[in-house]
C-alpha cells in the first residue's frame, strides 16, 4: 500500500484535513510548550488568583494565580505523552501476544484468550484504578495502567487478523516452500494485519486521553504542580461558581483533542479502506 | 468530560430528590471534611473522633468559649489544696441509652479503662477512684494535675455504658456506642454516615444549653463528605441542612447565597507542617530551620483565606498562654534566613532552581490529605519551598491511608496537617518520644525534650506552674524546628435558614452536644 497516497486521500476529505490541522496544532503546542507558553506552568501569583480571561491572561488564572493558558499548553504534553506512550506500549505488546496466539494456536492460544477475555470483562477505568492502587499514583503508573487496560483490545484484534490470514493460500504456499515461523509472521502476517490495529490504536488514543483525564481528576495521575487536564478540572470544581473558566477551558481542551483524534481515526479508516479504493477505481 | 458532568449532576439531583422526602423533625448535617473517616465512636480507645461523638456521650464537665468549666455529668467538684485529690458530685437519675444507671460505680469502672490506650495521658495522674457514696467519687492522685478539668472536658472523655462497652469488646464504637447523651447511635458506616435518634429520656444537659430536656430534632443523619465543594453544593440544593464546618474560602460565596446563614466561632485549629527528624535531610537542624522559615504564613492567610483567621508562628493557638513564647523563637517567614542556613549546610543552588549537596538534590516528599483546603495550602507551600531551592513532590492520601503510612515511620518527610485542640498538652501528643510515627509525625525523640515534656505533663502543681513548664517545652520544640507553623483558621458553619432554627447564642468551644439540643427544625 502506498502510504503517501493514503495520506493524501485522508487530507483531501474535509474532516481529515480539519482534524489533521487541529492535531498538528496540538502536537506542536505540546512539543514547543516551554517556548510558546506565555508563563511558566508552576509560577504562582496568589494576588492574581481566579482572574477572569484578560489580555494578560487569555484564559484567566487558576486558584493559585497561575496562567491557565500556559497550564493547558503544558497539560497537552501530559495528555498526549500518556495517551500516545501507553497506547504504543499496549499496541506492541498486544500485537506480539495476539500474533503468537493466533499463529501458534494450541494451549498458548487458549491461555491468552482466557486472560484477554477476563480482562475484557472489566471496564478499563476499573482495571486502571486497581493497577494504580497497587503501583501508587504518578505519571509512570498511569501509563502502565492505561496500557494494561487496553492490552486486551489489541491482542484480540491481532489474533483475529492473523487467524484469518493464516488460511490464505499465499501463506500456505510460503510455508510449503519451507519458510520458518519468524519469516511468515514478520514478513507476511504482521504487515498485513497491522492496518486495522493502527486504526484501532488511533481511536484508542482518544479514549486513553479521557482515561488519563479521569485518573487525573481523581488525583491519581500527574502530581502537582505538573499540569494535567483532568487534574485541572478537578481543582476547578471547587471554584466552579467564582471562576468557572478553570474547569471549562481544560474540559474544552480534552473535548477538542479527543474529537480531532476520533475524526482523524475515522478519516484514516476510509483512507485505508481497500474495498472503497477499488470501488472508486 | 461529559461523563464527569453527567455524574456530578446526577449525584446532585439524586440527593435533592432524596432530601425532598425528608420528614419534619429530621435533619441532615455534614461533618467538616477534616473529620471524615474517624473510624469509631469509642472515646476511650480512638485517636480520632468526630463531632457527633458529643451527641452520643456526655462528659463530666464541659468548657465554654471563655475557658470556664461547667458541670454536665458532674454537678460540682473540688480539689484538695495540695492537688492530690479531686472530688466530684455526680448528676442523679441519669441513665445510659441501654437503661443502665450512671453512678459512682460507672466512674470506678471507666477511669482505669484508659490504661494502655493512646489517651492514657489524660488520666495518668489519677492513682485510683474511691466511691464516697452512690453519687460522689474521689480521684486520688499520683501527682497533681492542674489540667484535670480540661481533660475531663475533652471529647475523649465521653462516658460509655460499662455493660455495652464490655459486651461489644473490640467492636465497641463501630457496631454500637452507648452513652447518656442527647442522641442514640442507630447506625454507623465509617466514612459515610451516622444515623442518630433522639434520646427521649435525656436529662443531663449542662448550663451551656438552654433546653434542659430531650433534643428537638428527632432523627439526625450525620453525613461525611470529603470534598468541601460537594458538601457546599448539597447545602445549596437542599440535600443537607447544615455544614458543621465550612472552609474559609467559601465565605464570600456563602454570604451571597440566599437562605444560607454562616456562623463564625473562634478557632481551635492550627495548620502546620511536621518534618520527619529521623530521616535525611531533616536530621540536619539547618535544613529544618530553612523549611520552617520558607513558609510564608502571611501570603497563605491573605490570599488563600481572604485574611480570615490568623497566621501561626508557634504550634499552639494564640488564645493559649503557652503560645506567648520568646519572640526570638517564633517562626515567621524569613526567606533570607532560609537561604543563608541552606548555604551554611552546604546545599548549593543549582541551575534548575533546586539545591544540591554532593550530587544529591534537595528533593523531598510532601504529603497531604484529600480536601480542597489541604491540597491548596500544600500546593502553595510547595511553591514557597521551591522559592528557596527545595523541591517537594506532593502525594495526596485519604485520612486512613496517611495514618497507616505515618506508622511506618520512615516513609514520610514533610506533611501539611491540621489539628484542633485548645490546650498546651497537644505539644506532648504530637512530640512525645512515646508516640513515634503517629501521632509524633516529626519522629522527635530527644532527651532534653522528653525531660521538659515530663516536667510539663506531670511536674506542675498549679495552672500557672503548668503554663511556665509548657512554655519552656514549647520553646525547646520551636528552637529545634521540628515543624513549620502555618495558619490558624476560625470555625465556620453554615445552615439552611428555611430548615434550621439556631439558638440565639452558641456556647462552648465548638459546635457540639450542648448546642445540638437547642437546634430546632422548621416544620
């Protein structure tokens, strides 16, 4: 599959283009946070606490007089870093497990399936909460908790893909020609199974950002003064009547980011859809 | 975000619906967030009790806001001139909720029960209790205790029914609690709620209550809500009738709320930050000194609490004579001194704004508890420490977990805490070498300190002597920087005017049993 053309197809659709631009802006803001944020995220100025949006503080200040815009920009780092890292870990581990289970079958497959089905039956938030209770609050444990929570999804998906592909004649031919398991898995099965997993990963990243925000809201994610959108909303609840912007703006940031990721994911599904391409031709 | 808002609104509307079903003469009060999670109503063994304890139990005496003492289960008392005995006359015709009589035998059983408990210090000076007649007891003392009446007025001195106490054993205070107070315990779920029903036979109200008979409220539900803003929303939407403690930063908002009335009483609380003196880097007195002088009490008072309350420069509330220490020893914000002593101790400022010594960064753990005020004070203290080059990592615990962590002794370094007590013996409680870990979070165990403690606790014959001795102990603790004092709040509570009728005056040191019998519910 030609990557460039898939990307071009994606960008040609309005939702693909808009979501790509929004995501691009968010990623750039996160990466360049120390440069573009107007103030430091931890600089308190208690005299200016709970100030409404103004020319000096575009989004107002929080209960410690910290600039909300700067905290949201820095918070993007936390959200994206946690979302992307944990889903990447989850995807890599899930693909390895799922591919092995689907390809080799047998007792190993049954064991993996049982564990995956078991963890699939718990809500992600519950799994994450249990893991954080064991590991202790903090960014690293949040990432681990989210990756474990989403592991089942990728394992199942990869396993199903590999099992479907395994019975294709070209795989049988490859095996008949004497190719080893490693060759079949890495040269033929995984490259063909990866597309849906990537799309699922993209969509799961949005969920992971919400999960991170939820854990942050409970005070279990990044610890102060490190900004995280969920934790900012949590402290905003105490000020909801006198300074509603403290809860509104981080909430908007979460909503916009997750919507952009989901739209991008949808656009990606269409862009990568081989059947649709055939129809168009 | 949608899920949060949904959950929040669902919760509030659910409570509003529940509240509309509440019958007249029933009321729902919310405990202060700091009292959330008190694990039992066993006044003899507990180290934490919530305000509802004084609704279930009466005490021998209770204290008024002017520090005077008034009889409750005791009607009069006198002490021998040498302080070696105290005689109490007991109130006649008082019965426990289980029908057992209250008399001299109750006191003979009760006082020795404190032996071996964390609260033993309050009865330590009593050698034995002698029965003079059915309603008169004499405490024969091992040594004079000028603090006797204060101890007898403590919430931990609620007198339980001997029969219920002995039969429930370790489950006493959780499965049941039986006193002589205005309310009987109906049910108790730790950390959630306590349901109390009126004791219709109540006849032991003190002079601090106008109503001498049973309470006016028939059923009282005491809820525990850890988040102040949630409790505030509950009051606003009519889910509850009274918040027994309201954070000071809510006052501006509450004053604009129609139908809500706020009452302010003088405070008995102090915010402070103990330092674990048994582990690095706080084994070095200079680091402790630097931390103590890095806390800007005035900034916290003015900006977090809108100037309501007072700064704390010592460990005790300023109403106590023992807090009037040598001004040189009072701990008041001095960042220059902080930086100087850190330099002297060899902690050099790095380019990242953190100090380091021999490759080790000056990065410490700063613990705090759930609750808006706690977290806010802690975040400001974190920034203030950073300003002199000390990095602090915040961890938020719930009340039960943090105590378990303190008991491990080596896990904690700094913690933002608050206590509520109006007597200098709190110095012993938090700093005696006998209670390392919890409640001696500072892990302070020093021979000189123990000697001064012993003298203050047991070597004073008169009140004045006791003041001098406690002041000396207090000064020694201040000179060793085992804590950083932060802030002294006032007590605020808020109630719904359409539901609750408060008495004209509220007497006593806190909103407790003596006032609860005077509170009425609008029908």
